[in-house]
C-alpha cells in the first residue's frame, strides 16, 4: 500500500518495484565534473524517497559544498525509473532513479547541481517560446584488461569504420550493450564500428534536452558495466591512443515552437530558418568558452588537432565535416537540425548542453548574423586563407579554454556562480598538474639526447 502523498507517476514506480522484485534502488546524480554518483537504498525506502527525499553528505562530493554546509537532499525524478540490466535476475533486481539535488537549509534546488544548471537553460528557452531537442553520438573505445583486471590500451579487434566480423570482434559486446540500453527504455537508431581500432559508436534517438543528458549519463554507466562482463574496459577518454582518431560526442540540436521545427525554412538555400542561423552564430561566437565545458580535460585537446576528423576551426558548413558546426541533410522538415561536432564524451552532458543552449539563445536574442558556410575542406587552408575567410581556431589546450571561459559572461552565467567557480578552480588545478608533470614522450625524446 502507498500513501496518498504520492503522485500517479510515483505510485506507478512503486508498483513496478513490487512487480519486478526490485530489492535495491540506486539514487543517481552527477557531480560538477560529470562523474555519476549514487546512494543505494533498500527498495522499501522508495516511498520515503519520493515524499521526504534522501539525505546525504554533500561535503564528500567534489565541488559541492563545504563541510559546514554539508547536508543535501536527493529528490528522485519518477520519470527516470529503470531496471539496471546487469543486476536483473528472476529473484531480484536493482533499479535506478535520477535525482535532483536540493539544498536542505533553503528547500530550493542546489545551485551546484549540474542537472539544475541544464533545467535553467531549458527554462530560458521556454520563456522565449522554444522547446529543445537533442541527440548525441557518443563514441568509446573497448580495451582488453590485464591479468589483474586493470585497463590496457590493447584493443580486442582490428576493425575499422563500419567493418563486420571477423575484424569487428566486439559485435557481441555492442549487441549486449544495446539490449541493456533498450531494456532501460532507450530507442537505439544505429551502432557501428568507428574509424579507429577498438572504437565504437551507438546512437540513440532525439529527445528533449534533459532526457537526453540523463541518457548520456546512463549510457556511459551501461557501456562500462556490460563491457566489464566481457572482461573489457570501456573508456570515454577522448584520445586514449596517439596518432589515431579520438572519440567525439557530436550533438544534434533543434528548437521547436508551437509543435513546428523552428530551425526549418523551405525557402532558404540550406533549409535553415533565421532563428537557426542566429543560434549557430551564437555557438560560433561563444565556442572558445564552450570548449572548456564540452572538452573539459587535458586529453580533450589531443583530439582537437587537424588531420583526425575532429573540428578545430570556428566555422559552419552544410557539406564538409571539418567545420565546428554542420547542417546535416534532413529528409523531412521536422528533422532539420544543427550538429555541434566539437564536444567529446568526457564532458558533463548537463553542463555541455546548457552551455550550447545558452550560447545559441544568446545568438537569437542578440540577432547575431551568421557567417557564410565554408564548403571547402578547412584542413587544407593555410593561415592566410583562414584569415581571409575570418576563421578562428578553438583553444589549443585546457588552459586556453579556461581563459576563454573566464572572459565569457554568457557561458559563465550559463553555469551559475557556484558551478562556474568550482569548475574553473578544478580545471585550473588539473592543467597546472599537467604542466608540472613529465611525460614518457619527453623522457623518450630528451633523456639520452641532452
């Protein structure tokens, strides 16, 4: 029996818990750096979780709060209930609920909750009359483990782009990952082997921006867990192997207004509306600062170099993939969208989506003029030609990206004061630590030479 304090959706979750013999619930949230955290509670606590929330020590989560203000509360979102595919048996099962983090002293949403940051971006769009849809294409590598179960960088196949068995030995792993995702409510569009050995991509369909960010966080957890069942290590590190393609997370975005695609215009050469072009102009304007959020690790900038299919030039195109933003072909007006090609899968999806959305909306509000598309391969341009076209480049390292973030009020405001401060602090420390380290490459090149 349930109390009368539950909503219909919450009561439906309680019924599913009972019907599917769920014994534990993982209450999931994400820290500022994008790491998925969870508090595990017996399923018997589900009603309490919905009516009162579950308290936890926020000072233990990096970048959340100080020790003297540590009490936080998790409020589960019933729409995110899903059975975990790797803990499901006939006798018992575990399930997860994604939570919003609340400030216990004020009763308000915690300003440091990345999910809340994205919700604020969505609210801004709604205030302007828009609904936001997004669809990411997260790529990942599968590596073998050593005898101690630790990750190596040895791939378990020699496959390439769209290869089939016997070269693509990970087909069975991808199949099990897809089954697991589908059991959690994902609508999978396609999966294939990517360009590099050991590299894979699984695409899921468009959804609203919040559900999509939730799905990215879930996707990474499912991929890692099911890969581990095959004695493989899945990594979303952007560039784990030098001199081959890195992993991106191309993100498709569109705005809808009154049920119609606000990005589509039949009369435009590119079928893009003025709204879409202003949105693109906003992302291009704020791209250097966005990069700190969408490409947030030192390693991210090993991917963002010319020659490996990752975009480094601040431009857009309706044809080639060397530009930062691409306008994919659309079979029907409802499918008109833009594709931001620079994010990578190490990012916090809530913060990255929020930064992209705020930048695009700023372009609309400011009426920014979109430059002409660049249809040539920008990788083949020399510096003089790039200057002639007015094409700038993305930051070349994390330090430059954080510099750009600190100079960009729009993206700083998008994150909110708390997240902005803690994020910059963490990334400054990460880059400083990188600068004082000595790599194997340096030792190999210089130790016996000088």
